[in-house]
C-alpha cells in the first residue's frame, strides 16, 4: 500500500519542492485492525527528530492524525503511531 500522494503529503506538512522534500516522509506497512486499515507514518523534521502520524481508513474514507511527541528514530515514531491508531480503533474513538 503506497500513500505518497501529493494530497496526503500536504496534509502531513511535507512539501514537494523546497527545503523539505517528500522523501523525508517514511510510510511503513499498513495493518488491519478489525474493519479498519491503520497505517503509521513518520517524517524527519527540521530539528532532526521524527514526527509520528497515523492514518485510520475504512472503505474510501480515512482520517490522518498528527501526533505530538517527537522521537529520535523513525522506528520508535512508527511504533508509537501504530499503537495510537490501534487504540483509536479498539476503543471506538473515531466517532
């Protein structure tokens, strides 16, 4: 599953031009949680830390949540994003 569309990139704050190119955004593999697809995403920030985001999709609609903490590694940011996305789905916090 590839979610590197220009629309999603703009939603996550990445620019296709300028000093923060799209390749700074890393998108790990999607995970199925019940009837939802949870996709953790990370982005290298200008400070050198990683920002975490998570996409929660059901059918043709998805929500993208940008998470507050910053991380020293992309792996930790992705792990946190996946945990938060799973929590949103499993605790019915998407309504």
